[in-house]
């Protein structure tokens, strides 16, 4: 077929119309169907850079709405998403809501010895965000240089099921696998 052509670019802006700062760490996106898009931001463990779910207009790029993630995901001492380990994935669930997952276990889960599962959250059609369990990564490593994370999530049609892309990294070596959860 014909090669794709570059179309118009849309600068994402806050609610006052100011372009978002370079620190905005956008990861996953889902179209809304009403000229909008939801984007999940991985965030950092710094004030003003919290992970969040935001809805933008596709007409002008302006921020329309921000949803906070579940309280347990909030960055506090010893708690929340680790630095650069926030949600990277976002998908539409079969009920029409949104499902997102942390890339890695939360700090309090690691401290409790649960380093093998990542938390899920769901935004329902009424706009309520709630945790929805965990997905096991099925991998624990004693190698401090090895990391693993959930980098993408896809809700499958039919029975409730998620397809996850899980990535493992050691210096100079990347691997990836697909895992089905139903």
C-alpha cells in the first residue's frame, strides 16, 4: 500500500492553554470516541510530577480532565510507584472503562516481600478509579542489575482477558514475552 503521510501535530496543553512541560512522561493512550484521548503518565516521585490519567481534546490538545490513581499508588515515604515504574499501559476494558497497570510492584509491596506482582486499576464509566487486583510477573531475580516490568496491556474481546507484554532487562540484554491473563 501507499506509505503513510505525516498529518497535523497537536501540542498537548494544560487547562490554561500552556504547553505541557518536557517532564510530562506520557505512556499509554486510548481514544474516547468523542474527539478525545486518555493518556496515562508514568510520573516521577517528585512534587508536581505524579503519575496520573488525563483526558485531552483531539480538537485543540487542551487538558479536559485529570484522574488520580488509587491512593496506594501515590508517592509517599515507603509507598507508591517507584521512580520510572509507573503505569506504562492503558487499554479499554470490555465494560467500556479503562484498565491500567503499574510497570513494577509498588514500594510497599516490595517491602512486604511481594516483588512478583503489579497492581491493576480500573476507571469505570462513572469516572470512579479503583484497584482491580494484581498481575503476577512470575519472576523473581536475586540479580540487582536485572529488572522486569509490564510495558503494555491489551484487553481482549469476549471473556474478560488481558494480554500483557512483559520485558526483562539485564545490562546489554533485553527479552520480552507475551502473557495471557483470564
